[in-house]
């Protein structure tokens, strides 16, 4: 979700500012502020930036501390002034439709069931520009209403099988600029509604095994068995040199836009018709 965690894109009309210490009880000396405003959809949102916050340790999120009609939570900073968010316990609020937590390089692990209690309302989860190293099968438990998941600019290197198995309503998944070099079979289990998949800038084709040119592995191809509604696929800057396009097109027949730019593609396989050439970038 480009721009959502950048200050220049947030809160064109701030309604009021409250002391962060009035929202979150703590004995810490560091102080910050949270700003309330109304977003473009008419929802109340709260922005907290550039502070130290340890969920469940130094600070404790209390849903009663936020206005009951607050729908969007944004915790952010900047590359030069990252925040110190380091989640150690579960969110205990059921009011949020969107959660954006960005620029927290110390946050490396998402605990199981972290977002389970917001599963009835959460639609957008944006965890970009953090230090996340892994996600597991319990990370997104019960988030069956989630439509957008953004995990870009982290250090994720491995995606377990069925890691997104609970995300049956997901339409957009972005994983750019991580360290993913392969996926487990059936990673897309239950992602039948996914329309956009962006895995650009991951070393998917970086390994050459037995002198074979880098291509999408067989386990990666099984991902497309679960993505019949996929319309946009972005795999730019992934080190790929060849692509079994006919297989992908057969398994995701609605695919209409592909981005393989930044790769040295020598062969995209058979099955690319003239009607398709406008949607292929390489």
C-alpha cells in the first residue's frame, strides 16, 4: 500500500491531537503524540509515529483508550527515524478495519494469533518496512475477511505451506523486496479470490542447481493451482531467465497483466498469443 505510512500522505485535516500517554499507559520516559483525523472514506483514524512501543511489555494497547469509533490504526516512522514497535502479545481490540505498522526494524517475529481478535473487522493489514524474518501458519489465523495484505520490504525468506490458508477473501497480496527464493507446495491454499500477486525483488531465480538455468520451480508452479482468479502477476527483478508460461496461463486463465521486467528472460515458453503481448512487460 504505497504511501500509507509516509507522513506527507496522511491526515490532510487533523481533528485533534492527544498525548500518547493518555492512550497508552506506561511508566516510560519517552513521550509521543497520536493524531486523530477522518480518512477519505469518512472513518476515524489514529496515527502514532516515531515512538517506543512494545505491545504487552513497555506499553499495553487498551482498546478502551481509543475512541470507540476509531477504524484505522497507523503506527509508523521513517527510514531516518524508525519507530521502536516490537509486538510481544496479541491485539485485543475488535474495532479496527485497517492496521498499518511500518518502519519498525526491531520487529522480527509475528506471534501466533496476533490479529485473531480483530478477525471480525480487519480488512487491510499493512506490515511494510519492518524487520520481519518469518510468517507461519498461525500468523493470520481467522482473518477470513482480510482483502489486502502487504508484507513488502521485510526480511522474510521462507513461506510455509498453507501460510495464507485462512485468508479466503484476500484479493491483493504483496511481498516485494524480501528474501524469498522459493515457496512450499500449495502456499496459495484457499486464495481462490486473489487477484493481484506481487513478489518482485525476491531471489526466486537466484539458484542454479545442476547447471539448470534459473526458472520457476515445480513447487512454485503449484501455487497457481489455487489462484484461478489471478489477474495481475508481478515478478520483476527476481533473477528468472525462463518461464513456463503455458502452464501458468492454464492454471490462472484470467491473468491479463504480467511484469517480468528486470530479468534476463530468454524464453517465456509457448502459448503467448498476440492478444497477450500488451500485458507482458519484460
